[in-house]
């Protein structure tokens, strides 16, 4: 980029442009813009950010990059630029420059505000308590006052540093730059403004990077637009794949954006963003690669993006790698993108088989080697309801390891549902603590309603017989299912004298749900993972009530019963299932813990049994 500011503006379609290069330009804020609305706090934040930048390390942030300034040539005033987006910062920088240099840096006027050009040069208060003639002047005046106040509190040397920061036009200099984005000829400015301001185009992300690819000097030399056509097709294919919840969920636990998910690939193919440059880092990285004398060809840069996607796609197709990568990236670690980047680098050096082994070692190191005894059994002995993160990760791995070893069954762990913040997942007690969480009447009524459904089922069933062949009762209590239903109905009446705690004891007694020690209740054998809507639909109900809710075929949208949770309530792990409507916290709980242990030891192989 040359230092001739006029040539820069006339020839530059997209790129970072020093503010000092705008000195011969004139800008108009069109009628469809809402006008200047920055408050004093917004102005102060920009000034503080610029000061922090000036005091920061040169290697960390070579220049300060502002959000995009989107412009088009004014139809009615060909010598001026119509500002489609970015007028708030453009106006604020005008005011800062004016305070520092007592002159205007570039022409600026609000098309619907008479005398705005003159007012911007010298914002003045209205005397005698009168209001400014329009709301724009009101905000401009107070922003100007804030800038004067801020610089009054600074030393003169800081004034000089700010002047240099704003006036420097060197494309390699330490200065302030806009991302200059000129609409293509024929683009409708009003339509573009509407798209930008309803958030359909991420201005600092992928759409601007796309423009860099398609408008770069080298792209224009490629024969017959072949590159542009191929890139458009591949871009759409990649974006479409990333829009699939199952694909996005195994590479990222972040809430997926509505559009522009290809940004993840741009992040994976760029160095980490320096602190403070998160919003503009990607654009400036790809601008350096695609523009200037040492620019790479767009085809070579784009090949990196496509190759990265194809590696993710290969992992997604492979059932084992899908589960291992998904677990390591989105469950085991907290920094999905950084972890994924490390895996991509490692995969280039290994065969598929060795890469799978590498993933298992990573999991083993994080889960097993950090336990006291460095073994699966040692890990499980440490887990309980209070070790929530480790417990959640272990139970999730139990499900994933079960799915991996189930050959031929094309069932995949639903990472996208597991990370869905609207659904949420709870560590659930199979047998609940009596009365736990049932302190208020609404929860008590909900708990009784859940139990009533199962009691109704019993009430219509033939009465069981005792050893003497006489009619008996299902539980050990004195009340039958019909009696308990009647008590529940009485409890719901306004003038009821039925005590909840007493009734709850009788219901638990009916379902043979004994009280247990806290260590048994909170141990890993009595815990599972359950989506929050299902868990909270029945409160801390008896096992048989939970079982009915979990095994029912219809499920609310977005919920999913994990395979090992379903097997648990089917008592698949129990050596002697016995009564499927009861949960023996000792025998069934121990069998469940043993199943977790055996599955994880098989998953890790001999390494888990013989840690180094």
C-alpha cells in the first residue's frame, strides 16, 4: 500500500487502512443511518484502548485495528464517500483528531443534519438551558467534552503519541487502522446496511476474509474465474457440513452461530489472537497472506482451509475417531479450538491407528494418571456426587467407550445435545435421598403427581398373592396403591390435613425404597447422567417412577437418554436383575460400578491395568 491516501481510497477494495490515509477524503452519513449515538462511556473506552495499545509490546500488537468502515461512492456527490457502516468510530476519531490538532482530519457531514459539518469542527453548548437542535448534536457535543476532559488528565507526551498514532500513514507503521471495505459496483447501499445491521454478515470475520480471497490481486489473474467458482462451491459445501448439529458438536462445544461457522477453520489455520485483537485478528492475518508484495496465491491459502476441513470430515466419518476426537476436544478439555489445533498437527505425523492410540493415551493421562492410584479402580473410588466435573467426564466416557465397542450399531454419542445449554445435563442419583429437594409445596405436588401415575398402573393390576395364596400387597406398608392415590388426592385439597413427609415415607415403603447411607447414595454406582428436563420432570421420585419416565418412547425435542443410562434402568448391568421395579443400591450399584470399571479397562487396554 502506498502512502498516497487518494490513490489508496480509489483503488483499495478491501484491506486495513491507516486513519492518516483519510485526510483528503470526504464522507457523508446518509439518511438511512440512525446518526451518532455514542455515549461518554463508549468514547472513554476507545481512548483507554488506544492508550493501552500505545503502552503495549510492539510484537504483541503491531497496529490497532478498528471495526470495518463500509463505504460506497456517493451517487449524488461523486467526490464523497457514502458511509454504509462504521460511522460511530469515524465520527469519534474525527472528534479526537480535532481536539488534538485543532483541525478536521477529513470531510464529514450528516446528510439530514443542517450545519453538521460546521458543528463537528467546533461543537458548542447551547446557552440559557436550551437543548441542541437535534439528538446527533447532543451526543457529538458530549463526546467532544469527554475527549477534552480525558486529554486534560494526560501528560503532553501522551498527546504527542496520540497525534503520531492517528496521523501515521505507513502501511507497516504502528498506527490506527480501519478495515476498509468498499462495496462492489452495483451493490445496493441500503440493502447492504440492512444486512450488516441485522447481524447477517459478521463484519470482522468470514465474509470479509472471503472478500480478501475473491478481490485479491492474484485472484483476478486466475483464468476464467475458475478459482472464484471453485471456492464458492467448496465454501458452501463446508458451511453446509458445519451447519449439521452432529458435525459441529464433535468439534466445538461453543454455541453454534446461526451462520459463518467456517470461521472455525480460519481460526484453526491462523496463529492465536493476541490479547485485545480477538475481533480483527483473523482479518489482519489473512490480509497479510493475501495482499502486498509478498502475498501468497489465493489457491495456496485456500488449500490450507480445505485440507483442514477434509481432516475433520474424515474423523467425522470414522465412528471410533468421531467419538475419541469429540471426547478429547469438547468434554475432556476446556479450550476446544486450541485442543483441536493440537490434534490436527499430531494427526499429520501418525497413521489412523496410531492417532486413535494417541487419543486414548491423552484421555488416560488426564483421567487415570491424575487419580491417586493411577488406575481405573482408583479413579472410580474417588468419584462421587460432589466431584462433579470428574464424575461427569467419567460417565460420559463410559457411554462413549460402550458405543465404540458396540460393533455394527450405528449409534453415535450426541455431542451437540450434550453441550446444549438450553437442555443441560444433571448427575442423577438412581436411588434418591428421601425428601431431598422436596421442601416447598410445588415440588411436593410434582413429586406426588409423578408417583401417582405409577400407582394408578398398580391399582388396575390384579392383586399379587402371598405365600399362602391369599391376596397381598405390593409393598411392605399397610396402604395399597388405591389407598395411596386417595391420600395424594386429599393432599391436593386446600383444607387437607395430610402431612407430606408421612405420605412420602408410605409411598417409598410401598415401592420398597429404603433409606441408605450417604456414601452409598452419592457413590459412582448410584450415579448416572440424565438430561435436565427428564431429571426434573419427576424430582427425587422412587426408582420405579424414574424408570417409567426414562423408558417411555416419546421424548421432548432436544432430549436424549444416553445408552448406559437406559441400560442402567433396564438393570442390564445387574448380575441378578430380580424385580425390575426395585433398585438394590448395594448389589445393583456395585454391579453398575463394576460395569464402568470393566468397560474403561477394556477401552484403555493393558496400559490401564499396568500404568507406567
